[in-house]
């Protein structure tokens, strides 16, 4: 998923962005035994890598927090 899409608001399910939705889905899959802890960690690492790359390339300049304030 493109980094710009990851920071856009997602339709309500877990609130927040698409990145939050992906993280929540991975957690649910892990908790119910569909994926292993190592698979869960790979998903988290991939998201973190995409955020770091997006910030480094200037494709995103800040990330919204839950309170809708922005941090740089």
C-alpha cells in the first residue's frame, strides 16, 4: 500500500488511518491463531519501514495522532 494511503483516514473500524487498520487486523489475526508472532512482527516492521521511507523521501511530512494534532 502506498504511504500516502496509509496515513489517510480509513472508514471506521478501529479509528484512525489505514496503517492503524492494518495493525489492528494483524493483531486480531495473531490473537485468533491465524498468523504467528513472527508474521505479526514482519507486518509491523514493514509498516515502520514504509513510514521511515515516506518521511525520508518527503512524501509525508507529519503523522496525525489520535487527538488530530500533528507531530513532525
